[in-house]
């Protein structure tokens, strides 16, 4: 009841910031995951194999840290709100343009540009909302914010199951222009971050200088996010292909199981985000990640759609349960003068380190007779253990006062 009362006490601007950040990440993920459903269809049209098309996913992930750096740098200079609007507009444009790619090469270029624009959204959106809400709500809101990612995957699952057979992969990319509408909400209802406003009259420190100054915590966060991204992408990106190629499910059943998987992810993200306020950020991450280990056999090796659905639900409770703490944990660890750039850049550099993930997993599967279950289980198990161990030895700064921090120091 205390949580509900705290949420009700938020003013209109704070609620709008939460919804804008959540929807931004939801629609960002929606656009990204449309691609993973269509790897086989795109490969067929361009007369190539899934591995070649999967480079589109890899290039999208590889371009994201560059976008996080550039858009984050601008957000430190000009504010979170205007840069977030520009960023969302750009990734929507590149998503729509992907529908008109005349060749695989052109599509790969467009997916790289999409990844660049996509890279800026998470860090700016997370810093905007974390700097706007009371400290006691950061855990629950962090879980909600990160649940935008499986929410986007869930919507992509539904759209794929309902529309793909009617409009094809090019039509799916056209649907991906929808996030641009979110810019109107941000323009009308979201105010600038209070921490950014409080630091306006303070001497500015270049974000790059701050990044170098705090290189130890930056390195820790990058390694952590490399493991986290291998955990999520390693259990999600090839999941539709696993269902299509190994189980020979049609678009409707593939979309249904992926949707069930993402309901579990939303439950896990919000649930563990709330729990992190009681047991701490590190403990919540460790418990959630290790929870994945006993679920692996059910998730990857079940013989029926029913058991696969149960396994998918539980697996993503664990995966996104751990991820639900990431927005608040990274923002609390980040230096105050670079919060719009620092967490997002570390997050996306971790993405870069594991951008080869989908290609490597495809290699493993194809070299073992299209055994995608093996590739999924291997990544899920190994990365769960790495996350738990690395989190255990790392720092924690729960409930840092963001406004006081920028008022008393600049980097």
C-alpha cells in the first residue's frame, strides 16, 4: 500500500516522465525486435542464409554505443528532454526506411543507422526519469522502465503473429514508424530533469573528461553490461528462429510463445525492481540471475508448446528480473555530472562487446545440426553465473541524492 500511495503522490510532470521513458524504451525495443522475427523471411527474399541477415542484428547492437555517446553528450549540454525527442524521431525514420531496402547491403546500412539512433534512447530516458522521481521509488520505476524492453518485444510478437502473413517483412518495418508519435507526448507533458536544471549554473565538466576520471567504475559497468547483454540477447534474439527452425512452428504459434515469454519478462522486471528497494540492488540482481539456472532444461529442451511456454515465461522472469535493477543501479553508480551519457554509454559498450552474439549462436546451432536449444542454453547458463559473480564483487550506491550531488560537485 505504501508503494501505491507513493506513486499517487507524484505530480503530473513526474508521471509523464515515467511514461515517456517507459514508452520510449518499449517502442525502441518494438522496432528492434521486429527484425529478429523476420530473419528467415528476409534471407529468403535476398537469396541468402539466416547468418548473413543476422549481421543486421549485430550491426544494430554495434552501432548503439556510438549513439549513446553522441546523444548522451548532447543531453549533458542541452538537456535530456529535447535530445530525447530528436533521438526517437531519428530511429523511427530509419526503421521506416528499412522497408524500402533494395538489397541486403542497403538493409544492413539502414540497420546500422537505426542502431546509432537507438543507442541514445535508453541512457537519456533513464537519466530523465531517475532524476525526476523520489529516491524511494527508483527501484519500482527502474523495473517498470526496463520492462519497456520486453513490452516492446511483446508488441512485436503480437504484430508479427497477426500481420506478418498479410503485409510481409517490408510492411512490418513500415509499422515501426509508430514511435515517432511519442515525441508529441514528450513535447507537451514532460519537463526537463530537475538535476539538469540544478546544474545549469555550475561549471561544466566535459563528459569525456569525467569518463576518464572515473575509469574504474566505467570499466566495471561496461563488463557488467557485456554480461547482461549476452544474457538477454542470448536468450531472446534467436528464440523465434529456434521455434521456427527446430520446432517448425508457424508465425502464429511463434508469436504466441514469444508473447508469453515477454509477459514473464515484464513480471520479473517490475517484481525484482520493487524487491530491490528492500534487499538492495546487488542482491536482487544475483538472486534473479541465478534463478535462471534450474529453469534452463524446461526452457530449452521441452518437447511441447505448453512446456516451452512455461519455460519461456519463467526464464524471462529471471533474465528481466535481473535487468529490472539495471537502470537504477547504473544511474546510482554514475558520476553526477555525466548521468545522461555515462550509464547509457557503458550499457551500449557492453552491447558492442557482445554484438557478435547472434552470429556466434547461429554458428553453434548450425554446426550442431540446427540445434538452437544448445546455443540458447549455453549462453543462458554461462552468462547467469558471470553476472552473479561480477555483481557480487562490485559497488552499490543505493538512494544517492542526485540533485545534491550536482550542486556540490561537477564530476
